[in-house]
C-alpha cells in the first residue's frame, strides 16, 4: 500500500536543492520500469495517456473522470511520488475547479500542475487576473484540505503563440509565485538562454524545465542553469510510438525488417515477473 504522506514529503524535499529528472510514464508498465532505473519521482503526461487511449491530447474525449482514473492508476503503480499533468483543472468555474482539485488530490498524487491555457483558439490564455485568481483558489483549496501536495503553475505563452512569450511568461510566473505556487513552469523554449532568463527572473522559486527533444543539452547543462526539475512530457511515449509506427509500416508493406533489434521477450517478461513478485512480497 502506497504511503502517500511519505511520498509527498519526499517530493517536496526533492525541490529544496539540486536538480532531478522526473520522467513521464503513460501506463503501469512504463511507470514500473522507470522506477527500476532509479528515478526519484514520476510525472504523468496528458498526451502520452491520451494517445494510449486512441484520443488526441486535450480532446473532448479526454474527460476529467478518465484522467482521474489514470492518475489513480499511476499513483498506485509506483512507490515514487507522482506529479500530475492536470491541464487547466478540467474546469471553467470556480466551483468546478475546487471540486477538480479535491478529486485530483484524492488520487494520491504528490503534486499537480495547473496551466493558464484555455483550449479555446479565440482566447488561448486565461486573462491575467483570471489566471491569477485560479492559482489563488487552487492554493487555498490545497491548504484547506491540509494536503502536502505541491502546486506547479504553468504559463503556456510559448505554446499558444503569444506575441511576447518570454516577457509575458515571466510576468505570469512571478505573479503565480506570489499567489502560492510551489513550482513554476513555462513549457516551450528549448533555447539555453531563454530558459536561463526565465529561471533567473523567478529565482529563488523552483523551476521545471521540459526537454522533449535532443537539442545537444544535457541534464548537467539544465542543472547548471538553475533548474530544479526536468521533465520530458510525451517524449518517452512518442519514443515508443516511433518504434511501433516504423515496425507497423514495414509490416504493412510485407516486410519483417522492423522487428529487428527488439527488446527480447525473455528480458521484458523476466523484469515484470520479478517486479510483480517483489510487489506481492511487499504487500503481503
């Protein structure tokens, strides 16, 4: 049985100093394997999960209930703290947002992110004051529950095509920190200088940096910029999809070449066999 109280305390302590990688599984098996590699925490990926369900990321089919079920599954699959990609809270009104936060915390996650993107192309971002009020409300709800769950505030300016994404991201992140966010996150920029500027401008707040492609930067490079946490979003799920798509397309053309150099069945089966036994022993 997972001890969520201990996991949450561990997760908060991870943000006190240094820099850690928080990879993003998309199902139980990937979560278990990532734990075996020695990572200290995990994070969900809205896109990774959506694709596994045959749905587009942020599509209407990805309901709050479906996401909450997934969060519960991942939180219970691992002994590690889990941070939830919780979009905009799957809520528009204040009442819905409070309800969503309570339900998210009940899944057992150690933290979750709330973003300021609306999903509406006609107004891609919540207005500044509205976005700030939402972070304040989420902070208040967490505190009233007495849950030691970390709140990551995301500014989506780079992803929605804001005309001045760096300036607006910094303005929003600084305000979100004042409103009670524990971690700040502006996904999108892969440039070292831009990432460094964001981190410096919100110092000493912990910053999550996402690396969803190989740009030549290393974990040490990102750490040297002052980031506290590095996630990879849907990259691991897309890596799996890359192999699958390549092999499936070749198979459709009548070739088995895509089945070369696969992870051996015996290796995978042995891992999950041993892992399952270890989990059964711990729960007995």
